[in-house]
C-alpha cells in the first residue's frame, strides 16, 4: 500500500494510544477506529485518482 502522511485525526488517536495498555479494550477500540478512518482516507484518495484520470 502507498505510504501517505497521517491525518490529524490519526495522529491524535495514536497519541492517546501511546498512554494505554495495548491489551486494553479502549486501546483496541482506538486501533480499530484508526484503521477505519485511514481506510476511508485511502478510499477517497483512490476515488480522486479515478475522477482525475477519467477512468
């Protein structure tokens, strides 16, 4: 997958996660939320590529 800069939201989530036990429920929820958010950003980027290329 392409490397891209982190969004502000992803950075905030990671900052909160740094203070949590990785085995905690809260950490797991934040990890899932971060993954979900980044997947939507990636989808938006791909859709923009398609629109720009006219494919």
